[in-house]
C-alpha cells in the first residue's frame, strides 16, 4: 500500500529491480483516502533492493519509492541429534539461512561442502 496526496494523478506503477528489470504491477485505489494498493509477483525476483517507479499523468519523469524484499524465512521441521553425535541433521525449508544451532553449550555450524538450500544440511563439529 502506498500513501500520497497525489494518488488521483497516478498513470503507471512499475517495479524496477536491482538488476534493472522492469516488472509490471497491478494497482488500484485503496479503501483509504489518498492510498493505492499495489500488487506485484515476486516469484521471479531475487530478494534485495528494488524501487517502485510511479509515473503521474503529464509528468515525463517517474518518482521512485525504495523497498526491500526478503526471502522466505527458514522453517525448521525436524532436528536429528543422538547422544554422543558430533553432527546434527536439520530438515525444513530455506535452510541456506541457518547460520548456527545452539543446544545448551554446544554450537553447531553448517558444513560448507554439504550445505545446499534444497538438501538436509549436516551441522558438524560442535564448538564448546
């Protein structure tokens, strides 16, 4: 949702990604005065900085609004760790975001050679 005193004059709104890719948006006046609902699909856009380019009728230059997108947060669904193990197995989604796992005074970190966002990472070598 965007808010401005000039929403009635909006001609087009497009999304400008950090790579320079322009993505069309859908927008409509919001239920609130001086507001616009903007909808854009982020499925094909990498997380990071982007700008909404808002062009008003009769204006050659678009105004921009900075925004930032984030990837889906990590969701852990299972942890497998047995007494005496030096590794732990995590199961879930967006596991590439996991930086460490701490259990009591043991800290596990992902093993770089096996760490992949679509696979179950192993968390070896606890640091005491």
